[in-house]
C-alpha cells in the first residue's frame, strides 16, 4: 500500500536542537534525520555530562536523547533536567529514543518526564509526527514530588468512581434508553429528502 | 502531596509555524535519503555485531552469565538503531527478539539450552535478505513461546 504523507509545511530552520547519544552512529542517525527535516542548528553531545553542560550554557527548542548513554541513562538525564532550575530548558520538549526497554525499567522510563518515547529504528515519519504533536502544544506541565514533566494523560477518563458530581461538571453519559431503538428503515425515513408544499 | 501545573508555550510551538520551511513530504524524503547514505556503514557494523553476539552465546547449550546477557541486550539494542536506513525486511524485529530473550533469561530461574540459536539464525537470514516480515512473524511465534516460558519462571524480586 502506498504511504500517504500528511500535507502541510513546517519550518524548523530557526529551531535549535540538542542530540544526545553515546554511540557516534546513533548520533549521526538523529542528526541526519533532523537535518533532513530542515533543522540547521544542531548541538551534539556524546554523554549525559556533555548534555548537562550544553543545557546550562544554551537555550534549546527540542532535545532528542538515546535512553542508553555511556555514563548514565537518558531517563536519569531527563529527570535531572526536569527538576533543574534551568528556567527555559527544564520545559523543553524531549523525545527519548529506545530500542527495547528492559521490564525492570519500563515504569522508570514512563515516569522520566519525556514528551515521547520513540522506538528504534527511528523512522523519519514517526519522529516528524512526534515533533509536530509536541509543537501543537496544549499539554500542561506537571510538577509533583514523584513526577515532573508533561501531563502523561492523553484522554479524559471521565469522573473517577466515588467522586460526586459538581453542578458545573459536563455530563459524561446519555443515560439508559427510555424507549425502543429506531429500526434502520425508520432512520432512513428521517433522512430521506421530502417534498414540502409551500 | 502538592501538585503544580504550568501552562508553558514552548519556543518550538512558535518557531515551527513561521513562514517558509519545507513541505512534510520533502522533509521525510530528505531525512530518508540522509539515512540511506549511512546504510553501507551500518550494514558493516551489524555484520560485526552479529559475530560478537555469536561468541557471547557460545557454548549455545550453556546459560550466558548475567554480564554477557547485558552485553547481548546492549549489542542487539545498538543494532536495532542501525536498521534505520538499512533495507532489510524484518531485521529490526529480529534484534528486538534478541533483546526480549536476553531480558527474559536474565529474570528467569529457567534455562532452555540452545534458546538463542533460533533467533540468531533468523537474524542472520534476515540480514542476508532471505526472510521477509511475514516469515519473521511466523518464526517469531515459537521464539515468543520460549520467551513466555522463561517469563513464567520469574525470579523473586531482588534476587540475581
């Protein structure tokens, strides 16, 4: 089946990106993908320590990091960033790239504060879609004792069990049916164009 | 526990909307071309890593040590990344299976002698361009059964 790409344009020429990967070829994959997208300002870091230095010295618009770095995990780097006092960079959109997350690390990864975690191999279209999604904005940034990062919820779950409704709450349910459902022919009749004498 | 919500407009949101730039189709095409230019280098790296993986599971009947399992996981993870611009159907899935198997073995009290052999053979065939996605999917069913058996015999938390 032919791939259908969404229409539209995007301008990443003014965007400054930080790419972090201890594997030089992995770093090349990230930077070449972003270069293809039109990103001109790219800073490369091979370790978490180099990334910290860059984040202290410069303002970034997006950060892409591998989850597995030589000196520490990308998740730990991100936790440090989200809890830091770097007023602009601590909120920067971050996409983490991972191959297989070991079962012992899944929850840790989920709670790291990434905007997205993308699976390897990094597909340009998936990465671009994630960048576009993040650029749409609208996601609240949450700060608590146990989690700092973009709100992890993507959908409204409705009222939790046992919580009373307030008068200003929108109705979540239509309620039970009070009469039999219409048959298909009755529905068709409603929608069929009819002549009206004026 | 206090929870604070910040409504932050990122600089990315503003910059991406500026006039100019390129179409999404061009962006994706250019990125793919850049990755395709790295393909030869990455194929050579994958070939080298496959040799190392073979030595790490040798002898095939013995359970690799935990250190070796970590190395197997790391190498397979690395190779998954290298598949980005490489035209080998099913290859990323093979490396993912190796990662899953290494993880399952490390957490299990059970050892199935020779369990790495089918997945390594499948990976070599994919690398050689012999298998496609559908065939990998079929072969992966048995590999996954093996992973499930290992996962069912999980070590108690905190034990190495």
